[in-house]
C-alpha cells in the first residue's frame, strides 16, 4: 500500500511516517512538507483552513491509495486526478481541509481525529481566562518596567475570581466539555449554549444548558468553543455584546470568524467589556495597525491554543491507527462520510 504523509510544520511528514511505520509493517510512505508559514488555500468546504496548493497534493499523491495529513487541500480536482485514492485520514478535530462531497462522489473515505488537541486547547482557554481576569500579562510587563502594584491592587479595579463567578461556554464539544470540568473545579457556575448538545447530558455534567442570549445576559465571563461554519460566522456581534453585563470578560480561543472584531475596541474603551483574551483573529496574523493593540485589557496570543507536543504525537498516532484499521479491513473509528463505506465494501 502506498501512503502519502502530507505533513506541515506542526505535525511533520517525519512524525507521520514514524507513526505509520510503528503501525504497519512494510508500508511504502512518501512525505510532502506543506508550506510554513501557512499558505492558505480555499475555501474547501466553506472555510479557509487548508495550506499548500492542490497541485502539490496532486503531484505528491502519485499513485498513493491512502494519504494522512493535517492541512493539505483535498479538493474535487485532487480526487479526480487520483482515482486510485481510497482513504484520507486527517489528524484534526474536523476534516475542514477536505471537500467531503467530492470525496464521497470519488468513493474516498475521510476520517479525522476528534479531541486530539482538546486538552491542549481547553487548558489554554482557562489560562487565557485567568490571564484576562487577573491581567497577568499586564502586571508582568509593568513589573519589568519598574512599576510595583498598580491599579490592580486597588479596589474596585482588582480582578475577579472564578470561584462563584458565572461563566458561559458557547459550544460544548470536545474542548468546551473539558473547560466546563476545569471551571467547575474552580467553583464557577457554568452555563452552556450549544444547539446540538443533549440538555440531559449537559445537566449530568453539572452544567446548565441555556439559549445563547440567556447565556450572554447572565455570564460575567464568556468563552467561545464552537466550530466555525457558515451558520456560526459572527455568532457574537455588536447586538450580542450589548447583552453582556458591563465589564464582562470575553475569551476566544476557537476561531476568529465566530466573533465580529469591529465593535470590540469601542466595547473595551467604554468598559462594556472588562477584558478580552484572544488567540484567533478574523485575519491571521492581525495587521500591525490592528485597533485592539491600542485597546485596554487585551490579552492576545498568536493562535497557539492547540499546539502542544502531545497534540502533535496524538494526531500522528490517531491517523496511523486509522490507516492500520483500513489496511486490516477493520471498521474505521471516526469516519466523516460513512455513506462511502457501503460503496467500498
Ligand atoms: N486556537 C487553537 O489553536 C484551537 C482552536 N480550536 C477551535 O476550537 C473550537 C472547538 O473545537 P472542538 O471542541 O474540538 O470542536 P467540536 O466539534 O468537538 O465542538 C464544537 C461544538 O460547537 C457546537 N456548535 C455548533 N454550532 C453551534 C452554535 N451555533 N452555537 C453553539 N455551539 C455550536 C457543536 O454542537 C459542537 O458541540 C473549534 O472552533 C476549533 O477550530 C481547536 C483547537 C485548537
Ligand atoms: O486551531 C488550531 O490550531 C487547530 O489545531 C484547530 O484544530 P482542529 O482543526 O479543530 O483540529
């Protein structure tokens, strides 16, 4: 079986290859390294989450029946140009770089790796929340500039605790669930808005399922954990921000497109938003004259929430395990287009 390991800077072709060799004896693996920094290609399935070009993938596939990848674009043209392809195993929480309709028409099974970075992203989200609520990065730079205990030591400008605070999570998938568990351990009251989560399951976790507007009205801290789709674009806009209590904290470690960034500078300057913590942006990287660089109480990091060493190994292990199942004719664990399996059997 010929396999293309189309890796990138984070989960490289070498890591994918090692995992494949550990899983399968005698696999013939070729590597493709996708560009870094990311060169966006897309949209593939409504969102721009692929990197590299389809031509690169078409040429690199070169007769492979299986490909493992993180970000390579698998488009209609890629499938048409490589009719021998049978499996694309994507090491991401969603196979957003694959045109699923085209894969299904071409008879290619697509698998993915739900939760592979959930612990990493959840821990980071809670870290960002605490950083914003207690303004840890600002205090760090003040101290390094020779300032000892500024406004943050003065009532009422001091930060707030998670203990006893109501935190609203928008999205209750792999990451939202871990964030909820951690927040409850801190003593927070957790509300969740997720139209696809079973309210009974949410309640079983000690969390209250609510509608989005209710969540925004009641939460002192709101953290976004939904996936970006055409339906969730600008889920949080100026009207939704206006529902939040004065001084509320907003955290976005999910996707820039979930949040309309345009009204945020005014919301921060007026104090309507008490603090903002963001790891993701409407344009990545944000421009040098990004208005939020000048706004008060913003903690901003360069899209790092999911990036831990464990995540990279887990992604490679999950895709290699899928390829192993495929090679042995066993059922695949996480198929995004199950209809195609009937046609393959
Ligand atoms: N900053 C980073 O480095 C990372 C960001 N992410 C992002 O974090 C987000 C969450 O990832 P996962 O938990 O793995 O995704 P997931 O697919 O497990 O969960 C997403 C949840 O969003 C819910 N959802 C869909 N429409 C919704 C709506 N209108 N309102 C509220 N919820 C809605 C779904 O029902 C699902 O439960 C995604 O946007 C993902 O791209 C993930 C990992 C790293
Ligand atoms: O945002 C990131 O960096 C991600 O890794 C996104 O993760 P996912 O595509 O959900 O596996």
